[in-house]
């Protein structure tokens, strides 16, 4: 059966174009609400000790009583990964199932050449700036990122759950 040329209409001619506009707008909107990025395939409130070991290798020492932190030496930095503990669950009112998942990543940089300028933090409205006797701290509370500079050089990067991740992780009691 052949369709007459007069009966063939594109989806745009049929009035379906508003659906594409709405879908496109929704895609753009939800792309902006993405959760905080993971670091080195380590996700907050999801990754556990085994995941961290797989991503970073063998930790520097692993004392039997130290279940809340692991330390790793990577090229140019020392990384400390903290895990959700009973006390953190109580303090932040987190769901108990999160015990043992990653709660924070701290990177202590050795001789970093990064500055607030190279990281484009100076005029970035997403970060607040605090200066204290040669120490400058840039904080993005929404995304959970903190940069510490001493005498203008990056010394520490802190990755924390985003505000959105923290709200989702809290128990709804």
C-alpha cells in the first residue's frame, strides 16, 4: 500500500514539535541538577572499603582498630578517605545502612603548582573565600568541595558529599 504524498507529514507538521521542546528543556534542567562528581571512581555514601582499595591500591598501614579511615600514597599527594561511622550516623542523622561507606576524601598535595587563578576560583561565584594569615580557603558548600592554599599554593583539597547528597542520606524520621 502506498501512501499518497499529500498524506505523508513529518512529525513537526503533525504538531509533535512541542514534545521535543519540552523533552529538550527537561534534559537541560536535569543535567544541571547532577549530584557531586565522584573522585577517582569513589562515590559518597555508595563506595565501601573494598571499592576504595580497588581504586587506590593498598593503603599505608591499616590498623585493625582504625575502621573509620584509610590513607593512600598516590603520585604527588597523600589521600585520606573517611568512612561513615556510628557517631557520624548519630550526628548527621544518616540512615544506618550508610555505615562503612565513604563520607569524605582529603587530598594533601605535595608541591602543587595550582593556585586560585589556575583553578579559576578568584571570580567563581560558586565559591566563598576566606583569608587567614597566609591561608586562603575556597569553599563550595553546594558541591562539597574545599580548596586550601598556603602562600598561594594548593595544599589540601577536601571532597565532601554535596548538599543534595547529604539531604538524601539523612533518615526521614
